[in-house]
C-alpha cells in the first residue's frame, strides 16, 4: 500500500504500511492531510472511549467524559510539542514543526485506537462488576498499556528520521566523497570498490601452483602492464609486452582473509578485500554505535509528556464519576493522580 493511495482508515495504514508513513513524514509529503486525518480519527476514538468511562456514573457524565478525554490528549500535545521541537533543533535532528506534529499524532492515533478496541471489555466489566475502584484501575491500566504501544511507534519513527533525515544524508554524502580517495587509483577505478578479486591480471601471471578447486572467476585474467612489479612473473612464464623481467626477489605475496592455499598475488598488486568485509555488507545506518542525543532527549520528553498528561487528567476530572457523589463538570484541585491510584488499590 503506497502513501499516494491511503487506506480509508488511517490506523489501518499506520499498522500495515508503517514504512510508508515514515517515508511520507521524512519527505514531508501531504503531511497536512495526514495529520488532519489522524486528528479526526483520534478525537472520535477517544470520545467513544470517554463515553464508556462516564457511563459508570450517568449518561450526562458519559457526555462530558466524551468531550474531556480528547481534550486531555490534545491539550497535553499543545503543551509539550514546542519542547520536542526545540529539543530536536538543539541536538541536530532538524525536524520541522509539521514533522514533529505528525510523529506525535501517529503515537496518539495508535493509543486512541487501541483504547477504543478495549472499550467492549471495559463495558463488559461496567455491566458485570459494579465496583468503582476496580473499574477505575482497569481503565487506567488500559490507557497506560495503549499509551506505551503508541510511544513505541513514536520512538520507531524518530529512529527512522534520524537514519534517513538531513543529517544522515549529509553523512552519507561525505562518506561517498571520501571513499574514492582512500582507494589507490592504479588498482581500483574511482568510485568503485572490488567485491572479490580484481579482474586485471595478465595471462600467465598466475603461479602454476594454483589448485584446480579455485572457483571460476576467482583468479584474475588480465592486469595492466604498469600494475606488474619486477619479478612478479613466475619463472618459465612469458610476460606481456611492456612488463619488466629480472631476478625474482624474495617478497611476501599479498594475502587476504579466506585466500585459498597456494594462491597468491604478485607483489605490489592490491589484494582483494575479504568477501565478508564492509565493502560487501549493506550499510545500515539504523545500527549506530551509540544512541543519538536526539533519541535520549526523546525519552526524556516522553517522561515529561506522561507527567503533564497525568496532572492534566487530574485537573480535568472526573472522567469516571464516583457514584457516591453528585454530577459535576470539574472537581476541586486537591491531591494528585498517583495518590488517587494508590487509594484505589488499597480500597480493592
């Protein structure tokens, strides 16, 4: 499924075509449309789940919870998004505001869709277990687990942007420009790296001791005259025109890892790189030797997002509605979210 043919359900595309979503964010292609779709999907899903939470108290509480739960996530995003954007600017990720918003909206969309997927389970316990503290802890656990999965998508997306963003492109270009300079020009053409054995040895320059088990193509067939050093042609062989003959000095032939027994290259000739060396392995920028600073700051931002979200949830309460109290749109600010969870655990 391509990014140009979006799925009717944005969550389906996020889950099925994750790489396409990251590529679209990296390229900043149609991000406004994608962000609006994720915003609408998240608001509808959170409203449905909030209604289930409020039904524990009354239909009026269900209506207010359906309004307040999407508001909780969006206000938390508005508070924390500038911090994420500035963190990435300071530590070199160079994400635009639209890219940062799209990344966080992917996490919120996954969180909201997983939460609404648990809504039937929550509704089942609402009907069969009339226990306020149990119902509250159950739904806190559901929201926490959904948020952890959503944040997993956020960290994965940030890693992809680190690997394929502007900094990774600049590093790849610099490496590509420096690579030809490190290879001797007489042995390897500019811009190419030999994969196994150079195809440039003149006929007759290979020693007679080459075993028959050497695979075809692994022994070079021709080499330019200037690449053959004096004494490199074995005794009894007829050198090509332009080569220099003379007494063979005692020189150690070039060796390489995995070289067959009895096969050597003339002194002065560049031995081929190991077929398992870096030249044949694909470069995986997604496997850095150390975690980028932007990823470390992202984890710090996730903790900040969690603290802001839980405090804001405590400020916007009630979402469940204690059946022993009358309906109220807001409650007075006293205590904190974590103390209320501990009290609910103690009252089970």
